[in-house]
C-alpha cells in the first residue's frame, strides 16, 4: 500500500483503488470539502503524475473520459487548489509522492487499463441532496428534481419567471462553466425540446455569477445531475495522452517475451518488500531496473 498525508489532504492506493480525502487545513477549497472523500477504482484512471517545483510540487491523477461525471462536466476547468484530483505536496514529501505515482502507473500497466473513454460512469458522482449558492440565486438537487431560487441580484426576467422546479426526466443536459474575463459563470439546465435563452443572466433555467470564479459548489450540483442522466451518445474518442513514464512502461512490456514474466517478477519484488527483506529504496531501485533495464536507477 502507498500512502501520503499532507496538510492539503491524503491519497491512499492499495493496488485496486485510489482514495482521496481533502485535508482539514483552512486553505482547502469549499468544493473539495463538500465533495469529501472520493474512492477511484483503478479502471477509471487514465494516468497519474508528480510535477516537482521549488517548494515541492503537485500530485495529479487524470481520469478516463466518461468514467467520472465531475471530470466530464468541468472539462478541465477546475484549476489549482480547487481541483479535487490534485494534491499540493511540500518539498519534504516529494519522494513519497513520486513513489505513490509510480505504484499507480505500475498497476495500470499490469491490469492493462485502457486510457480511452469509458462506456459508463465508474464513479457515482457527488452524493445527493446537494446544493449551492452563487451570484443571482441558489440551486438544489435531490436526485429527482432541480430547484432554482432567485436573489435580489437576479435579472427582471428571472424574477418574473419565479422559482423553477425541473424534473430530471425533463432534462436533456447540464452545462457548467466558471466565470472568465467579462463572461458570466453559469450552471445551465437544458430542457428537452426547448432552446435556451441566449444570455445566461436572462435564462430562468440557469444560475449565473459574475464575481465568484467557480460559483461555490455549483460544479458538484452539475456533476450530480449529469451522473443521473442517461448516456445518450458515445463518448468522444479524444483523450489526453499518457505520461512519458507510462509510455516507457508500455514499450517495455512489448519487449518482454511474456507478460506473465513481468507480473511474476514484480510480484516477487512486492513480497520481498512487504516482508522487510527489501527497504523502500531497494524495492524502488529493483523495480526501476526491471521496468527500465537500459536506464540507470534514479
């Protein structure tokens, strides 16, 4: 088992699942705190990386398209400290972060997890009921219906329309975007057979905000709704490329006479490590030599 615990949160990997929990530090973003602990099955992971910096770095897991409703609905627009799938690593814990990333990558290789789209969600999405307050109103979702209420900041069009209750069965989709430049952030619900109002601040089926970057926890509401909508179409074939390390591992497997040989040798190393015969450093070096026989350990 590989584990890292830092003020920003904790990651634990047991070979089959990656458990991510936000830290208790006051700097942890509200969205991550409300989302809480996330359990990610290995089959949902496309890749993992550790990016070092002068102060430490960041541990990042990338999920397969179509495997996680939150990942799909935000489309890479949750950045930095708000991203629940990123962990800020202090300099003294960089080694542990690199070790955990390598363990995940090795398991992805051994289990031959595809990096392409998933045909179904492998994560359940945020728990319901879930709610958020942002800009011109508030939104709640109980698993069956979405309810929108307006504040004094709402446009006259929304005030005239009044509170909105939308049944899940009426929805054809959900759209989320953060505030950017002069554009409003928005959480918009698309209804079957209805063309949405062009401006989000005028649309009675859309929560909009112009000050908050991410609209509080609105992305969690969007993800909870998306998780419960039927997947009407096939996911796009476009996926992010795997990391360079993962590519190297895949090439190495192709060079071996049999996949079983690699599995047996890695299993033997793992047993020696668990029994205490090999230290952490010796285990890492031995695994590196096995997977990268022509490269020096480092």
